[in-house]
């Protein structure tokens, strides 16, 4: 019984970690990263469409991103969507592709981004703790219903804590790595 609880807990925590990795991937670190544009949505013939469904996005140089639309008639719409996004980027097009030069981050902007990374990591930890609480409640319920003994419940809760600690440690490592990446000049 408690094995199911542990299995579900691990799956939910893995999802939380993958969401964290996605969110950290979008935060720019002064280096060109095609993932930065993952959340850009283009108004394509009146339909909000993710940029990655409309164009090839690559990073041929460390400080540049190239967006190559599959439909050239959408070039202006894509350029506008990137310019109006909250990324603070200035795209320029040459009639066929859109080039985005990633400016060097200022010290102030780096500190803001580090705070954002920390906040994102803290949100992930809160989600992990909520999963831990849910798993512990499920174990207590099993014990109350007489499906598992008291000592089994205690072992199961210890295992839940161990799983949670491992995942919190992973969050800390991911956040630390991203912070170093941002502060690198």
C-alpha cells in the first residue's frame, strides 16, 4: 500500500522538477538560448500560436538567436510578438529571418534575475512540501483504516521525508547552477 504512495510521490516530484527546469531554462543568463523564446506567442491569422510551431529557432553564436519563419508572411507578426514580449529583446528582420542580439546583462539586471531564480526555486520547494504533506496524509489514512501497521506507517513516512529531502537538494543544485550561470560575465 505505502509503495503506491511512494511511487505517486516520486512521479509528482519528478513533474515538479521538470517544470522547474523549464522555468529556469526560459530565464535568460546573458547567453543566447533558443529556449528563451519558448513562451512567445504570435497572433497568426487571429490565432495565438506558439513561436516554436511557426519557425525554426537557433543560436548560431553565443550572443545571437536566429528565428527562421516557415511562412514568410508571418515575419512581421513574429517580430512584433518578440518585441512586445516581456523578454526585453530587440528583434530585427532582413526580409527572410529575424536576428536577435542578446545584450550583455547589467549588474543590476543580473541581481534581479538571481532573485527571480531564487523565487522560482522556492516555489518548487513549496510544491515539493505540499506533495510530502499529501503523501503523509495518505499514509495516515491507510494506518487509520487498518491497512498498514503503525511501524509500517512510520517507515513509510521516513521514506517520504527521504524522497522529499533528495528532491529539495536537487532544486537547490539547479537553482545554484542557474545563479552561477547568470552571474558569469
